[in-house]
C-alpha cells in the first residue's frame, strides 16, 4: 500500500505523518457526499489512523497497528481517485475541527504529508473507527 497525502478541509494545511507518528485527525470516508465510515486518531500516511497501542501504558505511538476501513481497500482507492468530489477521504486536523462534517474530499498535499507537524501538539488518547454505515 502506498502513502496518501491530504490537506485539512478547515485549515488547508497538510496532514503530516512519518508513518510512525502523525497529526491528530478526523478522517471521513465519503460516498456521494455522505460519510460511510469515520476514523479519529493519528494519521499513519496510508489513508488510515493508528489504532490503540498493544500496551495500553505505551503512549509513544511507536506501535504501528492501524485501523482498517470496513469498505474493501480497492473500493476505498476507487473513491479516493474518483473525479466526483463527494467521493473519497475528507480529513480535518483535530486542532481545527469545528463540528462541521465535510461532504467533499480533501485536496492532495503536493509534499506527500512529509515535513512540519501541523497538528499543534494535539493528542488523541483513544483512537476510534466508526464502521460502515449502511
């Protein structure tokens, strides 16, 4: 699986991740402008967030276990690369979340999400995945 890069829907800033740690985000998998799945946690560079660490006392985020979308990965990729703006993944940096759930996909980050952390030191203690909404 290759890296995916996104810009925050609210701030326009890149969502950064080293593939071992990442910005605190809310990710929404969209189909026709509707959220069908959601993840909250630290971005893993691969279109997901890191899940809970294996050791509940380890808060270093060095465990690279990530949640998986319930939607098959091929379908997620088809949605990401669909020309319909209502399909794909929308990402909001937790620091900038204002309660508005996006209905259009995030723009790609031309720097591939590498570089400066834009999460402002925000930490999500309990990452979650809200599964497929039918």
